[in-house]
C-alpha cells in the first residue's frame, strides 16, 4: 500500500489515503498504454467511408469511340479510373475497425497511465467535490483555487452529478466522467486528473482492487 495526499477544494491538505501500489505504482511497460489507446481510438471510428468503383459509377456503357483509326488512344468506357468522374481504384469501403482487447490489458493500461500521471504530480485527490447550483463561475473558482486554470482537467466522480457536469461543460479543456467509465485514453488526453475519495473508491471497487 502507498499513501497519497487528500486535499479540499481550497487546495489544503486534509489527510492521506492508502491506495494499492498497483494503481499508482504499476510496474507494467508503457507500451501497454499505447496499445490500448490506439485500440480505443480505432473503436471510435464509424467506418462509413465509401467510394465508387468503375462498376458503380453511372454511365460508361458505350465505348466512347471506335478502337482504331481515330488518332486517339483506345478507351472502352468513360467511367474508367483514367477519366474525370471515373471510378476510384482501391478506394475506401465501409469496414469495421473494432479491436478487441482483454479486459485485464485495458485495466493494466489504465493503472499504468495513472502511475505515469502520479509520478509527474498530475493526480489530485479531493475529499469531496460538490456544487449547490449549476454555475460555471463556481467551477472556475474551484479550478482556480486548485491552481488548475489554463490546463486540461479530467474530473472523475463516483456517479453522474448534473450540477458539476453542466457547470463544467462550457469550460475549455475540462471533462467530467464517471470513475467506472475511466480508461487509459481519458487519462492520457488530459494534463491533470482529479479524483474524489468516493470516486477513487468506486474505481477500485469496480476493478476489483483492494
């Protein structure tokens, strides 16, 4: 077990929390993070891109001119890839980019990404985070107190909180996610990651880490 500091929204240290070393001191190789992040990005692709081959474009049923004695190059169709508005050679077609990875690999990548953030002092653990009203100004003030203004920040909460979600959505480069939905891609895409104690406990519980 290792201890990490707990702070309040005014950036004062209010205690410490014991966390399994596998979460913030994971020995896995960094390449696992790259593998999982690339797979995550691939899985976001819709794969709906499509081009038409010479068999699919309209027209071109008749030979444009006779084969010989015209002084021009021979052609069999005006929809040849050589012609304007002709078919596309080896163009993209709809396909599935989904990459399936073992759950254990994805969990390892998440903990390794968190380890990299923690060693760079980019993990912040708060005792609690709540708002009395939906107000962007209040969320900006909290980030200012935590000295996080001007940085991309990911907030991991134990459960969906409409007040925090709506207060943060208009702040550039600030994201809010449920702890159970957190993955390696989320972690590496932000400069700082904020957990609440309850959020971190929820993550550990979901991942079966104790």
